[in-house]
C-alpha cells in the first residue's frame, strides 16, 4: 500500500503505487490484446453467412424434430439397458482398480514413496487426462465396436476420478486411530482394515455412487463412436436426419440422467 504526505501534514493512503497501477493497466491491456488475437485465430475460417443463417436453420430443425416419435420408444429399451450396463459395469471395474491405486498413491499408506507412489499418481493423472469418448474411440479401434469397448472406456476414465478423491481422503485420516491399532501388534492388512478403511468408507461409497451418476451421462454418448448404447441409436438417427427420433432419444437420455441423479443423491445421503 502506497502512502503520500499532504501539504497539511496528513497522509493519503493508496492501494497501489503509481508504478503498480501502471503495471496493472499494462497487464489488462495485454489480456485484451491476447483475447482479440485469440478471437481472430478462432474465427479466421468462420463463414459468417452460415452464422447469420443459423437462427433460421435452428428453427427449421426444431420444426422437423417436433413432435417426438413416441412409437420409437419400443426400439430404445434395449439400448437404454445397454447404456445402464455400460455405466454400472464400467464403474465397478474402475472402482476395483482405483481402490488399490489410491492406497499406493497416498503418502501414509504407500509401501514405496519413490517408485510405487509416482507410478500410482501417473495412472491417476493419465486416466483423468483422457476423456471417456477418446478412450472409447481408441478401444473401438482395438477391440471392435460393441459394449466391451464402452465398459472399459468408462472404467479407464473412472480410475483417475475415484483414485484422486480417495487417496486424498486416505491422507486426511486421523493418524491416532492408526497408531492405536498398530500398538496392539496388528499387521499391515489389519491396520488398513480396522483403522484406515472405517475412516474412508463413507467417502469411498459416496465417490463411487457419484461417479456412477456421471458415467450414466458419459455412456449415453459413447455409441457415437461405436461403443453401443443409446449413442449408437442417436448416431444412426442423426445420419438419416430422422429428427423426431433424435428428439425421442434425447428425451430418454434426459430421463435416464434425471433418474440416476435422484438415485445417486438418495444413496449418498443415506451413506454420508
């Protein structure tokens, strides 16, 4: 904070010195210039005639999409069941892998801070860095189209999410409970079972259910790259310009997401 003395002997208090104020204005001008430059780069290939025509095109598609084709629902029960299976099985597989990874990543439970902990952290970061849609695209290329690619894609994405939140919960446990169990002569697995697990169990179940809720959303679109579920029906309807069917599929996805959100909230409330 800058202080200047007035002629009458008083003091003027300023938040910043003139040099700091000048630096702040220079920073803001630099940010504005960077924003303008980024906008120019992003829009250099934009065809503004298409943009100006977008409201008319949107209204035309909306007119074709309504009313929804309610009779198409009978063909969506199977894909909806596939979507739920992809999300559920992928979450279970991700949880099974993320749990030991979290224990290896936590400072207070890892058996090797120099080798195993960095490796576990790398697995968590790698999983969180790649979107499930990209995982599905890669796995469809390797395994072929189908639900298996979707399940593994969801699992690979879930490992990083669950592992990160869980290892942070492990690092925040009360060490006194661990020391009390160790004082009884308990082995390492017994310490984890009776001192660590009871403290992290609510977080574990809450995170797992929350991740399942997220995976319902993500599994609904994996079919766009061939991983099955509702996304496969959506891709086919979009390719054939069957807009009433697209609307029906979107309604089903919305209903599934709302239902999973309700179930997730109830389960997490009961657990936590």
